[in-house]
C-alpha cells in the first residue's frame, strides 16, 4: 500500500555513506526517504514541501549545524508536527540539551544500529512497519 499513507523522512547528513545506510533502513521500514547533504539544502527541501513526518538531523554539518536546522524548522518555518531526531556523537552530547531546548524531539548517538533506530522511532510515536520481523 504505497500511497498517501506512506511516512516521509528527510535524512540530513554530509556523509554519503551515512545517508545511504540511514535511507536503506528507513526504506525497509516503509518510509519514503529524501536525502540532504547539508543544512541549507535540508531547510530548502522542507520549505518547498513541509509534508514530512520525520527528519534525521546530523549534528555536525557544513553550512548550518544541527541546532541551527532545528531552530530554522521550528521557528522560521513554523513546522511543529515533524519529528526531529538528532544524530550525534559522544563528543557532541553536551549540545544535545540545546537542541532539545530548541525543539528537537529525541537524539540517537553514533554508532547505532537498525534496532536502536526503530526504538527511537517508537519512542517518537512514529509508526514503524518493520518488514520481515
């Protein structure tokens, strides 16, 4: 049933390999995935088409960092429904509180696997249709 009911996710990461990994996992979970390589591109995509359910926001990006993206999405674009999941490393952990304060919903720390991502999506209340589980 690939139709209007499909959840849509935006994967924001400057690493092509990381985007591929995340896109593959989300596609398996029946998401329609769009990728962005930097914050400006991500914000442009969301401004053009706000009908996204979820965004995975890498903290450390060229052009804008994760916090700036969250602020832009929540304040400037006024998007309240999209779930924002910060993707961080251990060293960025102290900044997670800032992102949560700015409107991020959850965070996941690298390295993580498919099951950890599914757990976070469930915490966010995002319906996950895991194929083959």
